[in-house]
C-alpha cells in the first residue's frame, strides 16, 4: 500500500510563489508586502516579550542551555546576529516597555535599538526615543555621537621614508 506523500513545506511555498505571487496585480503585491512586513514587526515584538519572560524564568537553563543566546541560536535556530539583536532589544524592553510599541509600529528598528541600548537611562529614554523615531541607523549613530562628542584628531605631519637607493648594476623591480 502506497500512501500519498505530503508535499514538503518548501514545495508548498515554491508553488505559492510560482502561482500566487506571479498572478497578483502590482497593487495587490504592494498591499500584501506591507501586510506581511507589519506582521513580521508584530511577531518580532511578541518574540521579544516571550524572551523577556523566558529569561525571567531561566527556562534556557532548565532546558540545558547555558545562556539565552545559546537557546536562541540552537533551539530557535536564529542566526547569531538575529539572536543578539533580539536579546538586546528584549532586555531593553524589560526596562523600557515603550520600545516594543516603537518596534511594532516600525518607528524604531532592531538595529537602532541596539545602537541606543547602551546609552539609554531613565532620565533620557523619552527624549532619545523621540529623537531616534523614524531615523535611519546611520542617523541614530549620529545622534549618539552628538551625545558623546570626541575631540578632533590632531593634525600631524610625518616625514615619508626616503627611497632606497638601487645599485647601478642591478635591475629594478616594480615589486620591490
């Protein structure tokens, strides 16, 4: 007796992509892309909330993982960068829950939160989040740089080494 094989998840996705996406109108594709991006932001904020509680209960240790990072990379199969950025954001959201709303709305990104994390305090969190709102990662880096200006590097002039003399009888090489 041969049982019909269930199609793999990849086959189902491939079929949808081949049939469903190519037949969508441009307007439908734009709308669906926006819908899924919003869903991803909501899913990310839900994951961050779960990670906060997961770590509070130390479930990673109960499950035999030495750290939340190890749990995220080994059990949840997140890349190292994805795990790090989500753990950083989750820990920050534990201190400042408004971070989750900004992430869900798309007014802050995980990259921006990672840049802001070491600089936020109870005193500056509200103005800093407002200043970082809807800014690019590069703009958030500039915002942080403005908080902690560094002195200009002093101008220095150094003598260049003199060219090595070549002996009269040897050929010069371009690679020496």
